[in-house]
């Protein structure tokens, strides 16, 4: 007997919208607060280094030892590299966060913005960009573009400052903080939590760029639930390739490729064939995407038999010709993930 949905009270839709906004706002405030605390900590570390160097010969070797000792004490944190300690020292030398004016100028900027600003040697120009980055909520890419194109020389030369004011909504900076792995590290989040966040971002980008893969791909489900003998499993992305009438399982993994990733992909392909595929559909194929733009790995899985266990793994070049013609190339997939577009032809440390 079909379950009857309860009748919703008046105003329910409006309440739901307001609660979603409440949750999103709280998330952004938490992300911004974590970033602010991390930046304050980096400034205090930089100030300590400056003070010690003024009193004693704290050279490069001491900073290397300090980086090693801090990483040993806080192994989950990647922000204690030698180069980042040098940025902290430069940060403390450029601004005094105990001073209200400097605090207002850079205290709420993400660390990536601050590193970009520190590349500017002229303090006046550096402050000019810092103030506008905060005022107009520039993402890091926008800040880099404005510096590269010399906005400070062009501002005021035109009848209006429209280009200077082009920005996203007021939450742009906080949203950029959520992509910063150093903030995850600072909060002491586990690698599993970080991987989930990275895979979430990858899946969103993949979902947004499906149309660019080529004609015939249709979205079927995200975090698609499978119940296999009482155990719950979730496929990152489940597509349908309409021309070949088959499901396409997409699994996304942060970090380097590991053989067990293919085992999981093959399991999902077999499970979809056995439990999800409709009569008359062609066997399911799988796509595994691992790593970042620096180390992309793409593998495929095909089931050419009627038995769910007979799944084999392939690189793109070793696929049968008809499958290569139907499936996106590794270059197309990594372009979709990294840039949001796919060609027609198919990093603070």
C-alpha cells in the first residue's frame, strides 16, 4: 500500500527556506571564525619568530628545526612547513594585528589571500589591495587577477569603478575558506572528514558539468543508496548513458590511486547490474577518478558478461573501441573537475 504524504501546513515552504538560510549562515560563520583564529595564530607565531630573531641568531636552520618540531607535535597539520613559517614571519612584519587598523584590514582575510598580498613589496599598494579584497569579498582568483592586471593603477581612470566592484555575494570569502585544507588541519579534523569534503566538492563539480561530457549522459542519482545484504553503500554519482542504454557508476577519491579503489568500483558496478539495472539495459560501466589536477588517475570498469562478479578494470587506451567512443576520456573528466569545462576533443604548502 503506497505511503500517503502528510498534508503540509500553511507557510511550511517559507519556514523551510528560512531554516536552510539559518543553517547556511551558521556554517559560514563557523568557517570564517576558524579561518580568523588560524590567521591570528599564524601572526602570533610570526611575531614570536621576529622577536627571537631580533634577540638571537635565529636563522634558516633554526626555522627548519622549528618546522620539524611543530609538525612532529601536530602531525595532522600541514601549515607548519618551513616555507609557511617564513610567510608567518613576513605576515607579522607587514601588519600588526594588535593594532585595530591592521586587524580590520587583514584580520578576516583567508590565509591564501594574505600570502598573495605578501608578494607585493610596496606597503601602500599591499594595503590598498587588502582593503578592497575585504570590502568587495574578492575570491583569491579575483585578487590574483586584480593584482596581475594592476587595478590600483587603473582605478579612478575610468568614469566609474565598476570593475573594482565586481564581486560575488557577501559570503564569497567565507565560502573560499571552506576549500582551504589548512583550516581542516587547524581544526584537527580527521583525514576521513577532509576526504569526504573533497569528494563532496568533486561530486558537485562533476554534477554541474555533466552536459559537457558529450551528448547522451543523464543524471540518475548522487550518493545513490545500495542495500546489499543489509549493509548500506553509497555511490558518489550514478548516470545513465542514453545512447547505449546503460548505467555509469562514477566514484571519486581524493588522494593517490590505490588498488582497493578499483575493488570498490567493481563491487558497485556488479551491484548496480544485479540490483538496479532494468531489463534490456546493457551492462553497467564504472569510472574511477582519483587525485587532484596534479596527479589525476582515471580508471574504467566494464562488465561484459551476465554474471555480476565478472567485472574487469581498464585504462582508457585499453578499452574496446566502442566503449572509448561512448565514454569521456580522462582528459575530459579531469577538465570537468578542475575547471568546470571540458574541451570538445575530449597549491600554501
